[in-house]
C-alpha cells in the first residue's frame, strides 16, 4: 500500500512505481498492465487514483489508455519492422490490438498536381482514391485517404469494402512496397473526418503522409492518414548505424 499526503501525491507515487516496473521490464514489451481494480488493490488506492496515474504514463508515451481495456505497455516496445510501419493492420496486430477497416468511398478521377508529382503521372492520367476509416478494437482512430495509379487502384477497388488489410492483398498481386517516405504534421478535420471519427470540424488531427515506391523506384501509393489526438505516437530513433521510425498506440 502506498501512503502519501494528498491524492495528488498518491497518484504520482503510483505512476512512479509503475514507470519503474515498465523500465525494469516487469510487464514485457507489448505486455498488458493488470486491470485497474487489481492495481487499486495492489497499491491500496481508489480506481480514480489509478486512472490518474495511468494518465501520466500515457502522457509519457509509456502505455495505451483506452477505457474498458487493459493498458498495453509501450515504453519498452521493440523497433517495428518495415512491414509494420507500412501496414496499419500488421502494426496493430504487433501490439495485440484488433485492427478493422471500412471503405467509405472509391473515386476514379484525373490526378491533381500533387498526385501527378508523387505518382509520376502525366496530365490527364487517372488515379483511384480510396477513403477508408480504420479502427482499433472497434473504435475509430484514423481516416485513410490512399491514392493509387489506376492499375493498382483497380485491384483495391475489387476488394471487400470491409477487408482488414489492403497492403497484404496488393502484395499477393505482385505490388511491392520497398521504400516509404513519411511526413508527419498536424492538420484540421474536414466534414468527412468529423463524421467518421466523431470529432468536430476544424479539430486538430495528427497527419501522416506516406509516399511508397517499389524496388525499381516506381511510385505505388500516395496516402494521407489522419489520426485522432491521443491515439498514436510516432518515435524516430537515430544513430550513426541506423535510423528507424515506429508508430504506437496511445489510447
């Protein structure tokens, strides 16, 4: 049992002990913390105090924080593989989450100026834009806008609208994702984002723009993913030997 003066001191002490346990590997990389009730009994505090402690760990990027589920430890997570940074489905499953997706719209149209540049298309060439909402354990977390050259888009358009992954069936059809450039910034929700994510129009969203090419350097995808705040965090590790980017859930 933790003894402290004042509720604030108690939740901070609980957070400190949990943080140390995570650092020591007590819960394992990608492991789950005990349930709130079990933690409350262990530390001799209320569940409200436990929730405050977990909120601190979430702010530090050490655990997820989705109400109703046990928190997943992120602080000792391994660097993700290339395929996990490309595929939302593989990434989610690597963390023990259940990924989902639903195609909202598929539009065939002439490429705009940015799409022509990114996909190396001539003026007037068509692209296929797929609008999709992505979920983690049933909760919407991201809106995905993927733009493909027409020949790849035709494959995607034939997939089941509820297909969990588009990357895997594309790979099975011979489309190879071997180099990806990620740009991460903030944007603001439009009407589609608000409707699909349950946020307000104009609310800030975390945006990841992704430009993918095949082994020959030919562009295969230009995508923009918009995440609800507090649902994912991206970590970049740099060293003289390697540079890696990883994505993790923070909900």
